[in-house]
């Protein structure tokens, strides 16, 4: 014998099964076919009399033409005033200038992190964008606020001299 709860569950399952089977046959439709708008292409005009056809094989690039956007950038840092102090530099491609005149660099955009020796640092890196300015930070070991300066890219060179 089934209990009252078992009877309710069995009845509910029977109703759900019947509903699902009745929906299975539904597909919308009937005999109508959907109407499709006819697309007619616009007539093409023949301008070949006015312009020459270019053959891709006839295109020639100059021998010194470069198809790449990559370029080597030279970074030179000279801080002669305090050559005996150890310093670290960071170079960033993304940063914001704050209202107080300081800069806030995006740590994920750091390109170079290096140690300066005797107040001097030189390096090159590959620039893959059309970036024209960078932020350099020069940190002292005492963790005081760093020297921050925006450097403009000139002839693939970045330079800081203090």
C-alpha cells in the first residue's frame, strides 16, 4: 500500500510526464512557410576606364622599408650628484599624473627594474607600440619618495640627466 505522500509524488510525476509528452509534439508551424525578403545586389558600375587595375605582384616596397612596428629604445640615466649612493630605477609605460604633480604608475606596465651603478645606467628595450612618453622612477635605498620624471621618446632614445 502506498502512503499519502507517495501517492502525491506519483501523481505529480504522472502529470509532469504527460505535460512533457504533449509539449514534445509542439513545434510551431502549421503549413505556412516563412517569407524571406529577396536581396537584390546593387548594380556594379564599371570604373575600369577611369582607373588602372593594380596587380598585387606589381607592388614593390623600398629596400629600407620595415613592416614591423617594433623598435629598439635606448635608455640612459646619469645622476652624477650622488654617485656613491645605490639607487634603483623603474621604467613604466602606463601612469597617471596626480593633482599634486606626482605620478601614479601602473605596476603591471613596468618595463625595466634595475640597479644603477655609480649613478649611471644604460639599457635597451623593445618598444612594440607607438608610445611616445614613459615614466621613470629613481629610488634611493632609504625608501624616501623617488625622483619621478616623464621622459619623451626622441629618436628612439630616453634620457635622464641630473
